[in-house]
C-alpha cells in the first residue's frame, strides 16, 4: 500500500531526529502541557549552552527513539505534549538546574494550591470601594488607612491542597500574588543505561544524602551488633570487643598493661568508700 505524503514526511523526520539523538548522552522527555510559553522561552535561555530542545510530533518522537532502540520510546505514550531535551549533561544536574530556575505564576480558578496562601497584613493597592466587600466575602478583615484598603492581620485564604475558587483567584490576581511555582517538568530521562523518572530526578541532593546516611548507619549497626564483618564494620566491631574485654577485665581484676590504671583507680574508689563507711561508725 502506497504511503501518504504525510506518513512519508513523518518517517523522514523520525530518521533525521534519530540521527540527531545519537549525538547526545542524555535524552529527556519534557511535559510541556500547562507550561506557559513565556516560561519555556526563558528556561531555554538558561539551558542554551547545555541542552537542545526539539519540538516534534508525538509519533515522530516515538519512532525516532524506537529506531534508536531506546526503551524510552514507550514513555512517550505517557506524556501528553512531549518535547525532547538533548544534552551531554547528567540528568540529575539538568533537573537540579531546572529546580533552581523555577518561576512563579498566578493561580486560576479551579486549580489546586500546592501551598497555603496567606494575604499579608498591611496596605493594599486598592482605594476604599468595591474591594472592601470582596475582602470581607473571603473573611479578610480590613480598614481604611491613608486612602488605601489595609489588611488588619495575616489571613489564610487558601489551605494547602485546597481548590481555589473564582473570587479568591480574582483577588490574588488583582494583588499580583503568584503562589504557583513552575518548574520545567522532565517526565523521563535516559542516560544510555537507565531511565529515570521525574520523582527520582527532582529529589534534592540533600534528601539523597540524608537517606543514604540513615540507611548506611542502620546497616552498620546491624553488622556490628550481629558480628557481621566487612570493610565498614571491622573497626567498630574491634572497638566494641576491646571495650567489652576491658570492662570485664577491670571488673574481675585481671591486670594488664592497658587496664592497670583503671584497676588501681577502681581499688582506690573502693578503699575510699570503705573508709567512709568505717569512719562513719
């Protein structure tokens, strides 16, 4: 069956993209749905010397990755509006830089707030008028101060995980409050060996270090207490045995060059205690 002009064009694009992909160590799939174009243009400038962004039809991206033999191709199906990120940087470094270059935007009615939103006390840009009733309707107490509406005290208007209603969204927008953090969403990345998902890449390094340290210390404790010898537990085990033997030898008055002072100190303490008892009589 003869292929349509469109199908042939997609095949050609997939082949060209496939050749381009092979030149990079890291392949990322960005979810661009819901990410404002102006924010994307800004982040592209941040990565100008570190990454190349490729816009292409979803089918073209899938075919290009599939032709390269990358299992990452299957992940394209999970992304609503994919854009390819091509780089020779480490996936985690890219994700870290994306987090460092986040922006903030306004919340729309119906969106879920990821954080608690508080209207701070103090003057607002609004003169007394219709906005007084607007503030009052969402439980914000105000007063007239210097010809402007002033909020009397910090007031929580949206709780974390709560849906923003139209009235609050309008007030936040009027006050130019931008509580929604926008971070470039790299849904998946492939470094030639492993496919990493967003949850893993966007975990902060401090969290990794703390988790690894906690797990290591727990494993070391089990090894030492269980007498399991390895290159990490050998010194603590020897130290534990030494302390135990020394404590036992001192208690049983088994004299050696390493514990003679301890036994002497013990004897003196016992003698002083006995002297006090005898003297007390």
